[in-house]
């Protein structure tokens, strides 16, 4: 089940977008909001996988809301819905997943929804391993990074820390296609956990600072920047 939030201050457009989403996306739960403050309140209480957000609204605009969400570690896939093409450039700083023009709602929304659902489904994949405590199954999105510890790996997740026998190279080969980036001979990081990266260190939203190895620096920064700009 994918949770989709929609926010638009125009009642008719809010209804039209909700109907179009219901037609185009199966197995989804839709919540509609006509006010930015109401939306932010809902986002503080319930996870949202996909947010369809009007850019130009009175009070809290879509750009204001996007700025608030940009400081959070867990952010929904963001799609701006607008009738003001001139505002699209201003919104790029928040790295939206896509745009839908209200004048082309039905044709553009179905395509963006299809791509967004694929992105969300990828985030909902699991990683399974065996630790001393038993078999463990975690959502990839819950994992922040892996650290090498001799013949073992320490896994740092939002839900806790785990230790199991494996190599960073093996994890890189299996999880690289899912957005995990090798930043050091001893560290593999999950891109959504990364807030900032430079030639010397990688800073996570949790505040953890990880070293960036000299031989990995250029490739790792390019990979992480590609993810950040999506």
C-alpha cells in the first residue's frame, strides 16, 4: 500500500487530482488537503510515500512546504503540480521527482505516477542477513550505513545496530544497484541517509560523520550527487 498525499488550495483541482490518482494508481491510500499547515500537521503524524504539491498557494506555499521537508531525513517522493510554469525554476532547489502541469493533468500525471511508484517500490525492498541473535529482515530505507570490522560487518539502521559476517565488497556488489555507495574501503552508505558530502567526509542526517577515502572520493561524490539531484 502506497500512501499518497495531495495538497492544492483549489477545491475543484484537488478533486480532479484525487480522481486522476485513483484512476492511475492501484493499491494506494489517498489523503487530500487544501491547506499547507494542515498538510504539515498530517505529515508529522503519518508517513507519506508520494506528495503531489501545488506550488502556488496562499499562506504556506508549495515551496515553503518543500523547504520544511528538505530538512527531514525521511522525505516523500515530491511531485509539484502547477499552472505557473515560471515557478518551476524556483522549485528545482528542492530536487523534486517530477512536475505535472494542471493543463495537462491526465496525460502527465499517469506517467509521473508510474515512475514514482517504481521509485517507491525500490525503497521498500528488504535486506536479509543472519546475526548472532538470529535471522534479520530490514527495509533498505531503514539502513543508514555499513562499517567493516575485521571479518564482520556492523550495520547501522534507524531501528538499531547489528553485526554479521560479510565483506563490504560483497555488500557493494549486491546493494550498489539499490543506491548504496562505497565511500571508503570500510564504509558503504545508503544515499537517502546522506545530507552532505565533500572530499574528506560524508555527513548523515543523523549527525554521524563518515570518512571518505581518497581512492573512492571522486566516484562516490559523483554517485551521491546524482542521487541528491533526483
